[in-house]
């Protein structure tokens, strides 16, 4: 790939630094150390690697929910984000190819009769969800009968599920399973209602940046960099999506 690096830097980071939105609402990909407050995880490592490759400074901007990352796009305060691919978002964002795929599933009460995700889509069933999360967007267009009850974040959606005695909480499998393993009276369904495809994202108009980001993430996936990052951050069970050559 013949690249005009100056053009890439100008399109991707016109302020002179790479401003990166880090979504802490998905703990599979980004985490904050409880002691030091430092940001870590796959998203952070990829942002740092990209900035290093471009020879520019990086400014990591944490958000506690994906919906807030997308909303901030209108303010023009970030250049790069890590979000799930969704049609609503794609109207304003250029996505790279997905680099990981994560199950979207349900947390339910242990004594509930639900065995499959499809069991929840019935009249009178209430499902909590983080506002603007990928699974909120997916369920909003696919559920036929169940009602979505929205919380500010995915973590608070679990609290809402418990506090209001809802039928389920929607979320990413790994954090839901960690919660279920440490909490009595709840369980996670074995199947999923969707596969959440995570990608790198830039504002829609930045075509040069989008082309470079696509090449960047495909290179790092193929050489095993993403798989190693996942393993190093304790997320080795996450599925890496290898691009088709």
C-alpha cells in the first residue's frame, strides 16, 4: 500500500494529535485500572500502536458507554473510536473491517424459565439495556413484543434488572458471565441474540483516514497482534475475526 503519510495524518488527526474515544462500557476491549486509573485493553493498545506508526501524539478520551461516544461525534471532539458496527452508526461513521466478534446475550434470574434468547421476545417481558449500546440498537429494530428499559450504561442496566425485577438484562457475554459467577440467583443464557462485530471507526468524511485504518487493523489481525492483546488483557476467549484476503 503506497501511502502519503502526511495526507493520512492531516485527515485522521487534523489537530496534530490523535484524539481517541475509548469505550469503557465494553470491558472486553477497554478497562481502567482500579488502583492507578490507567486505561488498558485492546482499544488502548491499538490506539497507541496507530499513533506510534503515524508518529503523532495520542490523547485517550474515556467514555462509560458506546452511546455517549457516538453522541460526541456531533461535537467533533474525537478522531478515532472503537465501536460495534451498526447501520444507524454507519450513517455518520466509516468502519473498518471487524477485528473481534462478541456475543450479545441475556442475564436472567436463575429460577426463570428462559433457556434461549428468543424466549424473551414475548408480550410483557422487560429487558434492560445500556442506552445506545450496539445491542440496544440491534434489539430496537428486531424485538417484536418485549419492551426495552434503558439505563445510562451497560453496567447500570444490570443494576436496573435487579432493582426492578425485570425479565432480563442484555449485554456482552463475558462481563455478564463474570457477574453471574459472583452473584447468586442469576445466570447467563447459553445462546446469544446477536454477534457484535467490533471495529475501528472514523468520522464519515475522512476517507483517507478510513482507508488507512482498514489497512492498519487488517495487518495487525493477520500478524496475531490483536489475539496477543486479548490474551494479555485476560480476554483470550474472544473471537478474533481474520480478514479474507
